[in-house]
C-alpha cells in the first residue's frame, strides 16, 4: 500500500510499505479521508517535540472503513466507518508519526483486549484506543475528518474550564482557533475576543461567533483587549504555538487569570518576565489532549452536530484526491488563509 512519509525534515514522499498486520483484537481499515493538521507541519519541519527519527509516516486525522476484523472483535464490524486509524507496523521500516496518511490502518477493540487480559491497566493498552470510535454513515467522510479536531478542542475546552461568567482572548483564527471560538460560545464564555494578523481570518472569526476580532498587525492588541475588558480577561489562549504570546497574555489577563497554551511551539524554552503580569496568575500548557477525555466527548459532539450547533464542514476549505497530495501540501505550506485541508482516498 501507499503512505505519505517525511523522509527527512522538509522532504515529503509517497512510499510503498507492507499492508498492516492485525491481531485477534484489531480490525483492518481502509482510509476514506485524512486531514492535514498544524502539528503535521512541525513534524514535516523536524520541530515537533519528541519526534526526532526519520523517515516517519505522517498523519493522525483519518476516517476509515472496516474491511476485516480479528476473531475476538466486538466493537467493530465490516463496513463500519471509524475514527481514528493508526499505522505503527515495525515491519514497514519507517517510524510512525501515527501514519494516518496510509491507504490502510488498524483500529483496536478495547473490549476484546480487556477480555484477553490486555485492558487499560496493562502496558499493551495504548491510550489512543479511546479515540477509535464508530461514526454514523450519514456523516460525509470529509466532514468526519474535522470531527477529530472538534473532539480534541471540545475536550480541551472542558479541561480549561470554559463556562458562563468567563471572558477569553484567543490568539489565532486558523482551524483550531475557529473551533475554540465555537465551543467558547457553546459553553457561554463572553466576551470572546479573537486576535490574528490576517484580515481574512479576522472576518472568519466574526462569522464563527467572535464578539470582537482584532488585527494585531494594525492595532495594539493589549490596548484593544483592555478597552473591551478594563480589568483584563479571565483567560488568554494561544491556539497557534508562539512563545512570545505568553508575555503578551500577561498584560491581558485579570488578577487570578490564566494563560492557556494549546498551540505547540517549535521553540521549547523561553525566558519569562512576569513584571507586567498581575500578582496572581496561572500558566497552563495543554498541548496533547488526553485521549480518554477526547473519547469521552464523542457522543456529545455527535449530539451537537445533530442539533445543528456544530457543522464540521464549516471548518473545511479544500479537498484533494490522494493523487494530488503534493498540491494539498503545497497549499498547506503556503500558509494562505484556509481552514482544514482534506485528502480523499
């Protein structure tokens, strides 16, 4: 089968690798669609924390169809559509940065594994199993890809304590930032202030429900936020991964406010000067969603989608066939205003 691999930093290629093997508690799945994530860019450039060995198979946002099942599998049946397959077969000769840009992958049945003595309290139980869930076939596979980001951000929003009576300033109006806007509004956060440097993204932030949208390339973001919330905001969220935003956030938050870091920065250290922060404040990094929590919000997200509160296609801007994968990544690397870019198989 074919898979997209990072051969070395800044070099992508389609490679031929063996079909993945599956055991009695796993299912073989055929990829239907896979999305390009901001973290993929950092893996491509060699700047993602703890991924240092190349070549490596890329991708972690895929929806796939079950084509074969192990004899003990209970949670999946042939024909099911599922999130999120991975490929980590050591026989491929490649490292795996989750490998969801492969034509085929594997999903695990936690129930079958538990019955075989390989449950959550054993080393053979990877936590990503909690995210591998069946989805209704009424959902287009392209839309289903965005459900992965939506689940991650929904789980993070709960972790951060989004709720009524809270105010927030969000840096970044890309796919992740737009998703945080939606859930901030769902949880009753007000006002929701969004900051970016691109006019098109500012306009999108307003369309997605931001109460205020500030172009920090044209005006002082701190002064603008303080004009809206004179005492400061309860939360400042970095949704892009720029360390200097921590310093900027110190001037935006109120006493006992929090700076929340969700974006993964390629720079893993910085010097903190909290002279402009309030006396009481918090800094929280939450850059890799807890997979149990992500799985736990699956049904809630489906309900929000069924009610029309969330439409995953609102977050998708471009769709490419697998044959045009290079064009998809060229557009992604151009950093032009776009939302989720999806590759169909």
